[in-house]
C-alpha cells in the first residue's frame, strides 16, 4: 500500500476510534456523572463538562497493529502536551483534568508510566520530560518541547499534576464487544446484534451533529433515555424501525416505481405530485422494512398477513360507504373527488397497526400501497375496471418484448 494511502487510512481509523470510544466512555462513566455531559471536538478530542464548563479533557490516540510502547520522546505524547499547553490553561492548578487515552502501552521507567493512575510520580515525570525535551532531535516535536522547557519547574509540575495517562486502551476492533458488555443487562433476549447496530447508528448521528456544530454535547440522562427507547422497540408489542427516511435514495426509488400499479391508482384520483412521491417512498420503506423484520425473525408472515387483512377490512368498509354516498349517477369529477378523499382518510388513519405500540405511520401507509399494487384495494370507485384496462394494454407490450 502506498505510504499516502496508509496515512489516510490510519487517520480515518483514528477519527472513527475517537467517535466510537466516546460512546463507550459515556456509558461507562455516566452512572458516576449523572449531571455531566460529553462532547466531541468542542473543548478537545473528547471532553466531560458540567454547567457548560469542561471538567475533563481527553485526547484519544489509536495505533494499528501490535502493541506500541509510549516513550518520553514519542510524538503522541508531545503532540498531546502541545494541545494542552496551547488551550487548557496549563499553569492553572484548578483547570480541567487532562487525560491521554492511548492504545499504546507506557514503557517502564518513562514519564508516561509515572503519570498513570496506578504508578503516579509527577516529580519523576517532570524530570524525565525535561531530559527528553533537551535531548530529542525530532523535528515534529520541536515546538512542543521548546514550549515545555519555557515553563518554570513549578509550572511544569502544575501542568503534569493534572495529566493522567490511560494507556493500553481498547482498540477500535474491541469497542463493539465492550459496548455489548456495558449494555448486557439491557440487551433484548433476541436480536442483540440488531439492537447494538441501532445504538451505533444513533450515536453516529449524534457524533456527526456535534462535529458539524449542530449540537454541543450529549448528557448522561439523554443517552440513558435513548437506549431505553431503542430497547423498548424490541418488546413483544412493538417493533424497531430500521429503514429510516434518511436511508432512502428518493430519486432512485421514484424512478423505479413511476409505472407501478399503485402509482396509476393514485393518479386516477388526481393525487398531487408531492404526495405521489411520498407515497412511493412509503411503499419502498414498508416493503423493505417488512423484509428486514422477517429476515431478523422479528415478525412472521402470518402476523404480517393478519395486519394486511385488517387494512383491507378497514378499506372495505370505507370504500363501501364512499360508493353508497356517490350514488349511481355520479360523474367522473365526483368519483375522482370521492376517491381522493378516501385515499387521504386512510392515509391518515391510525386505527390499524401491525403491533399495538408500533405507530410509525409510514408502515401502514406503505402496506396499503402494497395492497393497491397487488390489485386488492383501490381508490377510484371504478378502479377494478380501470385495472382490467391497464393490464390489457400492458400485456401485449410485455408479450412482444420476448424472453
């Protein structure tokens, strides 16, 4: 692999690690910090804050491959110190705690080792870093070393009193299993992998919002509430929505279904283009969602069939009322208006759900269009005769296309 390509890959993994590790950090430490919130790239790589002020700044460093030793002259160490010397009020003894989280392991008899929680010796770390700053020839760390040497010994002591090295951290490939363990008590009995993928998807959206500046932080309570909400979707009377509106390539889906039967049925009652497009998306999402539920054993074909029977029963009653109200002498304009009203009424109906507590409206709307596609229901009072005409026109064309 070319060097540039390798560097880009390592950087991408580093960003992914920072984001995913942040979720693990949030869930692991939130029970002890119920009134605090965590952020990404606001005060530092990751930060804990309270009442809008940072109380802990964390730099997350990931290394690919075998365990890497963290020595006194290493770039990671000096780059991290440079960030904090520039931004973290380094000579303020009351400033936020500074944590270097790294998959590397602090080598014995090093400053990093002396700054670990279990082998703390700040004075020794001061001595070792001064020695490294004076003797290293590394151009990458030169500015950071000069900056450190510019502090008095007392200022260096103040800075390092706030620094902790959390070495030997889990790598990017270990975070999924760590998340599983942290959420063990809340995992659904079945479909655990799907639940975890939904947690990661939620977190990816939250992290992206933070990186884009759309939100500042995530509170411990908010995370707990969202995890409970996701878990609740796996109860016997509910279902998870895994095909979100944002997942759909609208233009592609609409192009695929422009000539579908259910689309013709909507055009027969003069449905406007905005709602026509939305109906196609509902149809696609409902078909895809049902397929995923069945694949994941979240729902059976019998239950899905019972739901569609109930949708058809609801339509039967409403359609019969529409025809009765129209009478035998209704003209085409009246029929179109009545069919459009029926479509709107059932589109907005919440009387029939696939599960008692599943109320994501796209699914019922989409499955009604599935029934219309299968020529089971329709909106125009004369939809059956129109379907016969549609099929008679399309059949010769299909026959002429050959194998």
